[in-house]
């Protein structure tokens, strides 16, 4: 499979990247092999890259713009590869993203091949309707091939996320950017799935996971403008550069959305975004709020509204990646994801493949891209063993509540949008947020008590062992003396 993706490149690499991030569903024999495609896909030669840059920037040599252009790429993806360089004008370190020269010519052929393959699958296995996969790829590929769209996406996302100082998006140098070449700010950092980097820099993935949850909840629920390709190669993590801050700034940072955070996430590759409709955001936020509150009646209501129909339990399990028994009865806030649940999902998914295929063909395209984003993030959580942590659901719930409040105000008939209605919406939000904060405080106290109890037990055990060793030594000394 890796060889197939490697030789055909382009669209095949994108499919392989997605499969490589599905640790929670596919066997490790597949995901471990395909993960290489996240940053080390087949490379174009330096001659090919230089030709694209010279043609698009209208120069005779790279030396006219860059003083140092590294031939070995920092990373290679399905549609382009990135090289580190320095700008001649001011010496700034930049990342130069250059599209593979043959990818546009092959894209149309790849799509036709995929359509034919999916039609064959439908004929051989009538219960599996996967034509939506080809339709989505055909819709999104031309957008990703136009780097001017990536510039617009990056700038809009930067404006939306300015409330988080721990999120960094690269600045774009417009003068040196075209539809096939993108020159942008260069960032150091380790890929978010690089365990050796985390260990070397003493980074706790629990913290990183929570930041990722906040970031994408803000994108999906609050702004409705979502990065739809967050595979590990597109997210870097690093410690913030040290700088002098006043006591007032530290206090403000702690009580603002930064929460005193000293890690940074760098979000790269802004070629594929989706602007979610207000109706979809309202129903999706309502669905997640119902899931978090274990409200089965509202789960059915919002899942049906999104396109789940009578198979709404299947849609809920796809969205959460958890067993229906846990979601619908016990509650995902209360039950940690376990190996037993994981094994049950993996062993049972085969019997539900026709139903899953039907659900995915019925939901709107907004849902498909959000699910793709979920897949990438869930794969990271699975790899680091932090899947299903309660703190992540609380952060998501805050964003859901804010989104539901804002969307209710926007979607309500003008006759209802009076001052009393607005005050009621704001007060309801404040009360719900206060409940979440109190519950979070309760969880913190409980975890602190458990940690303290374990520490005391460990200390007592060590004391007992020391006393036993001491007693043994005394006995031995006495015997020798006698």
C-alpha cells in the first residue's frame, strides 16, 4: 500500500496520510508504515523545484531572492515540499513551499481513476456507497492546489485565533507568493507526534492535547472556519521563547484564555479549510452538548438534524469514537477510554460497515470534513494514551455553550431579539459556565487527593521497606557479634 501511494503520488499520498493517522481504528501494521507520508512523501528534484520558483517569481536564479536555499527539504507532502531559506533583502529565515511540478497534470487523472475504483466497489459491494469520498476529493483538490487560497485562509484564521497567544500561524510574504509558490515565516519546533522530541524537551502530551482541543473547538463551534487537514506534519509544538514580562502581564495571562500557558502550537498548511453553515454549527454544537450531558433525547434530535436518520446511534459513535453503551448510558465524562472498549469497537466495526457507509453518504459535506479533522486529532490522543480525558470535554463544552448562545441570538426571529431575550441568553451562558468551572474544580480536588494518597502510600511503603532492611541488618549484625 505504501509503495502504491509512493509511486502514484498526489491524491494517493493524501489518502495514505489520512489512513496513517487512524491508529484508533486500523491495525498498527498499517498505520506505522503509512505515517511516513505525513512528512516524508516522495520528493521532487532540486532542478524541478528551482524551475517552478523561477517560472512563478519571474527570476533567472534563486540567488535574486534568496541568499541561502537549502536543497534538502524540511518536509515533503502530497502536493508540495518545503525548503528552508534566507531572504536576500533582510536575512529573514523563511520556509518556501513549492508545489510538485507534475501534481496538477496528474490530479485530473487521479480523480478519474478514483471515481472508477469507487464505482467498481459499489458494483461488487452494493451495501457500500463510497462515492461521497470521490466527490469530496474532487471538490477540495483544486482549492488545495491554489496557494493564493492558502494565504487567505491563513490570514483569516490568524484573525480568528488572536485570542490565543499560544497559537502561532506563519506570516506570509505576499511579494514572493503565487498559486504554486508560498514564502512564509519559518518556525522551529517538533511535530506533535514526535515522542522523542517531547521527551527531550520535557513536554507533557496531556497539556498539548488540551491545547489542541481548545484550538479546534474554537475553530469549529465559535468561528465555523476550520482547518481540515491537521495531520501531525502540520502541527508543531515548542516552548515559548523566554522574554521579560511584568507582574501585571503575568497575572493577565493567567486569567485570560492563555491560562499562564508557556507552550506554543504552530499550525501549518492552511490549504484546506471549510466554512461551516450556521445551521450545521448549531446542530453540531447541540449534539456535542447532548453527548457531554448524556442526554439521549437531544442526541437523537441533533444527530437526525445532521443527517443520521434512524442510524443516529451510528453517527454519535462515529463523532465520539466511543461505544454507544458508554455514550448513551454511562457518559463519556465519567468513563475513561479503556483497552476493553477499544477492542470491542475494533472487533465490532466490521458488522456495521454498511451502516457507516450509509450514514457518511447522508450527512452534509461539512460533517465529512469535520470528521476528517476529528480523525487526525483522535489518532494523536490514541497514540499518547490520553483519549477521553474529562478536561478536554469541559473545554469543548465551554465552546459549545458560547456557540449556542451566539447562534441563538443570530438565528432568532427579529421580533424575539429584544433586550430581555438577550439578557436571558447571556445569563443562561454565565450560569452554565459557572457550573462547568465548579465541576472542573471538583475534578481537580479529586485528582489532587488521589495523587496525594498515592504519594503517601508510596512514602509509607518505602519507610516500611527501609525499616525491614534496617531490622534485617541489625539481626545480621547481632548474629555475627554473638
